[in-house]
């Protein structure tokens, strides 16, 4: 299962009023774990970055001067995203900005069916609590001590860990599985022989079960056909 964790930084809050993307980052997950494959680019927004936006993400006009414009990175970004589901924290915000940029350079916008909003997931799990990325890192035991400003690539890496916890947490052996290169295994079903496997418990186990049921459970269904053993009948 391939998924992409995505984050953007922008010049403001609304693409409809002229705000633009200045950074986009994406991290590949395979079966919920990062593979090490990433996409990252700073982008010249072709406009000034307001001071209030710089205070949030730390980027200034000088940081993006000479960087590629969005049309220059659009094809590479779309190729990295592929047709995988896309996980983002407050995903409608990121999708809205990317859709505006893609529309502006005559590229297809993102299918909203691919959108997974980790913020909505967190609100369902922790209703009434702060559910920004920092709060979730603290609550779920994810180390965010290196996080200062809202750097998109770091936020993706942190969100990948938060998303794993929101999906149920780490499972035994996943650390080893993450180090192995994912591979696709296919079977020719026409060549697979199928046979029913009958599992028959020994007679003493059946007798012990019947005795337990008679002693502990009133009107047990196991003592009625078709569950009852021959001895009970």
C-alpha cells in the first residue's frame, strides 16, 4: 500500500486572493512506513512573501529568489504523487493551494478522493483537544524537538509518524520490514491448487468443552444442533 504524506508552505492563507506556494514536500510511505523516498522543492512564488507569513515558516524573499517556479516542478511532483492516496494535516488547505497552482499551469488538479486529512482523523480521536501537529507529537510520543519553523519536509516526516500512531501504532516487526525494499508478489491463481483443510479437535478436548459448557453456561447454543457433539445428542 503506497501513500504520500504531503505538506506545503505558502505566502498566506487563501490562493483565491493571490497567495502562492513557496515550498512543497512529500514523503513516500509503504504499508504506513517511510521508504526514504522524498520530493522537496522551494518555489519562487512570483510575488513578495508577507512578514506575517515569514514569521510562521521562516522563509523570506531571499530564500526563494532564483528557485524554480511552480510550472518547472509540476511534472516531477505529479509523477512522485502518482495515483497514491495523499495524507496531509488540514488537507483541504494543501489541496486547495496545489489545485490553484496546477490549474494556473494547465495541469490536472488532484482528485479529492485521494485526500486523507490527518487533522480530521485527530479531531475524531481527540475531540475538544488541541490537534495541531505539535500537540499531536506530544500526545502520541513523537519527538518534535528539532521543529522550529514550519519546514515542510520536517513536517512531513513528523506527520508520517503521527499518522502511523493514529492508524493504531507500531506493530512488532515493522521496523525490520521498513528496511526491506518493497516488492510486489503476484500469483497465477489458475495454477494454485485449492483443498479444504479440516481441523478436528481430539475427543478429550470435545469432552472437556462439553463439560465446561454444561457447568458454566445456561441454554448454551453449543449444546444444540448443529454444534452439539454426538456424545451430547
